[in-house]
């Protein structure tokens, strides 16, 4: 895709300079048709077979990681008996790329008169590239976490949601939740104006989600709200609330972060007084 983007921009620049940096409507149409033809000729090895294999390998990796967290060699030996499926469903990644290239070709054939229009064609191709990369990341993450769920099922344990400190407001709200294997995590968010968050069996919650699941023997349900609890789920939830009031997320707009922090502090964040005081001071400076 990178090579195709370069070819598109090079074709335009060559025509642009040859025409004395001024393209007539006819020349712009000819350039667009040439670029469109180049896009239509683009071929690639089918990616879906490789993606299906990657999904299986990700599941195997998820099983391996989950096993290492289980104490006791006998328990580990039993957990290793978790089966990895021979085939996993994956998104239609080749279809997504074909659609993006068709969109780029359509834009090109309307004529390319200047660098802005050439960049618009390249942006359509880049969008396709981003989509397939996002699909691949989601498949890997889903496979790893599916392996964790299967280990928990084998061991008659549960799974706990682990969110990164700078995750989105939806993922942070899931931190510390525990469910039985195969049951759904609730659709929750720290943003009081968030669109409906789906209930899901595990990560990923959204494209490019980097959350993970961990095998646990903690009881299923919402994490304890007490920050003094020795429960790992309670500590994860408290850390997530701290991220919200400090507005540490890198995946939300400024207004959404501020809205979530204000809402949580008003409801009672259950954090040390020094943390909440500092968070309120930060909000007043906005």
C-alpha cells in the first residue's frame, strides 16, 4: 500500500511538472484515469489465510500466558490441556482492502487537478491500509484473550479485565470487572454522555483496543469500591478512577475527559483526599 501511494503521488507530480504546473480539465481527467487504472491493477497475496493462522497462533499464545499465571505445577499441567481451535473466524480483510481501493479509484477518475486532490486519493488508500492493520491487531488481541478465557474455563476460574492507565473512558470503566468464562462484561463507561457501550465476552472492546484479560479466582461482578481492599480487582478499579480524574487518557477529546472527571468526582471517586484535591485543582485551571 505504501508503494501504491508513492506511485499515485509520483504519477501526479510527473504530469503536473510536465504541464508547467498548470493542468487543464482534460489533462486532469487523463491523469485521474491513469492513476485510477494503476489502482485497479494493484494485486496482493490473499491476506485472510495468513490472518486465520495468526488468530490460531494468538489463541495459543493466550493459553501460554494464562497458564504461567496459575500457581502450582499440577495446576499448570492441567491448564496446558486447554485446546486451541484449528480455525478461528477473522474479519474479511481482503474485502475491506478492495473496498478502499475502489473508493480511491472513484476519486481519482473524477480528475486530479492539484496536490490536494492527489492527496485525497492517497488518503483513501491510507484509510484502507489503516483498516487492515486495525483488523490484524484486533484479531491478535481477540485471539490472545480468547485463549485466556478457555484456560479459565478449563480450570473452573474466572477472567478479570485489565485496562492500561491511558485507555479510553469505556475501557477504564471495565477495569477490575470479573466474569465467568463465556459470560458478558457489562457495557459501562466513565463518560456520562457516552453512546451505548456493548456488552462483550472480553477484549477487544473496540478497534485498536489494547486491554487484556487475566485468569483470577476472585468472585464475579463489579470490583470492590474500597481502595484499601487487598483485592487486585479493587486496586485496578482505583487506578482506573485515578486515570479518569487526572485525565490521563490519550484516546478521548478534552471535553469528554473533563466531563468524566467532573462526574466521577461529584459522585465520589473513592480516592485519597490529596488525589481528589489535585484533580479538582486541575479542572479549575481548564
